[in-house]
């Protein structure tokens, strides 16, 4: 008889689990949440850079960037100081305090409303890089990105891993490509990056350390 009661109990537990799963919307966990020194500035090419020097309880900020974000089609924002940065698919949130922050969301995405006190902005794409390629001072990384342009002579590697608007970068996708809204890649040497793009572009990642968003207009041009 004991096995019959055990079986009934198991069925009840499964039914309860199903009811919880159906009745309560599940929120996906953030892909990244870090806190520390955050530097934000607009580059001369019109892309917003968000550089994070992570700090933990056992390791304070050391003056070297741990995560670099490059936002295409972003408003001109500027900040330097402590903040918490949360990156989920389609959105980057920089929270300076409990009641102040910025949320940059990829256009066309259906996302939850931002928290009270957070100012919402729309961007056309987000590129994220981490690893040895960005482990330098914010000033050095800003100058590295600012020195690169979107001209056809610019290679994807010259911008430290997030310059894909040139023809070469957008043609050589090892991950992503036309029709892809996102991509990510891990390469030798600890260089990793990912891209999340709006409906008017596609995501492209390659092992030159480059991830970014390429215009769909390029598909019918030189990118056959």
C-alpha cells in the first residue's frame, strides 16, 4: 500500500509543479551583472562606449577594463563613477543608485518595462567584449576605439574587437550572418565577444575578436 500512497503523492507534486510553471511568468536570469567603476562616453564615430572595471568584495577595481560594451544608434550619454551594470538579451542597464540609471534597449524587442527611476533609451545594437583584448585602462581603450573609423579600409581587429561596419568584418561572419539577430564567439587567447542587433541589421561575429551589427542594406550590395 505504501507504494500507492507514494505514487499519489508524486502525482500531486507534479500537478502542483505544472500549475506553478503555467501560472507564474518566468523571468530569464541576467546573462551578466557586475558592479564597479563605470566609464561611459560617446565616440567620434557615434557609438556609445560603456567600460566596466569590475569590483568585488575580495577584489576592488584595479584600473583595467573587464567588460566593454559598444552601443550603436545610442544617445550621447556621459558618466564616470561607481555603478551596477546588468546585461540581458536586448538590454543594457547602468544603475548609478537605487533611484537613478539608464536602460538601453535594442529597438524592436518586447521587453519588460524598466524600473521606476530608470531612464529608457533605444539603441540599434549592442556589442559586448570581455577577455584579454579589453584588459587595459579605460583611457587606452577609449582612444583605441576612437582611433578606428567605419571606413572600408578599417579592419575589424584595429578597433580592439568591436568594429564590424567595414566590408571585411561584415563579410567574414564565423557566427551569425544575414538574418541573425544575435551571435557570440569564443576564440583562442581568451578573447570573447557577442552582439545583439535590431531588425534593420544582422549580427556578425568572427575570431579576429570582432562582434557587431551590420546593416541589412549591405546584403544586396557588395556582400553576395
